[in-house]
C-alpha cells in the first residue's frame, strides 16, 4: 500500500512537471510575441519618483529606528503592441538607450529582454522583471542637444 502511494505521488509529480514545462514554453512564446521587433512610440515623458523606507525595532525600553529616501528618474511611454493596442509602460532612465537615425519616419522602441516565462498579470510586470533595456530610435531633430554644464564661479 505504501509503495502504491509513493508511485502515485511520483507519477503525479512527473505529470505536473511536464505541464509546467509546456506552460513555460507557451509563456515564453507569448513573451516573445509581445516584445520582439520594433514598436511605434506615441508619447514619451520622464518624471522623478521618490521612494521612502522606514524600519524600526523595539523591545521594552531599547529600540532603533532608521529611514532612507531615494529618487529615481522614470521614463513613461506609450508603445504599440503587435495586436495594434497601445500599452503604457515605464522603465528607469538608466535602462533607456537612444539611437539617432535621420531615416526614421516615426519614433520606435525595441526591447532587449532575458528569456522568461511571462507569468505576470500586467505588461509592466514584464518590463520590471525581464526587460534589460530599451532602445529608442528617433531622428536627430527629435532629440535636441541640451547640455547643462555647472557654472564656474569667478575668482
């Protein structure tokens, strides 16, 4: 009886792992279909987000408390998915690269991602967890030079 239970458990585990592998392959194909190729951009904007964190611990009369705050520049953009629907996503500025191409008729974005099984409920989960960086292709006239050097104080 004990052997039958173990055998049934092993068979159930094997069949579940086979389904899991099939699901991973199906999810990978869905991820590839969403992210591959160039996508038209409609809007792009940047904003600075501030996140704060506080921690503390106390026991009787002794305790400690600490806090930190961090600012990050986020780029939000609307991009056309393969089915023609526009998704609104965001990435940190550090993960955006710009390619100047005067032959580009419209601005586009291309994603570089690591292979994964897309299990997230939203496109933003895919961006946060699996997109390594994005390349935005624009004409040089759409990306003006804006260099702000620190002013030197005269002596």
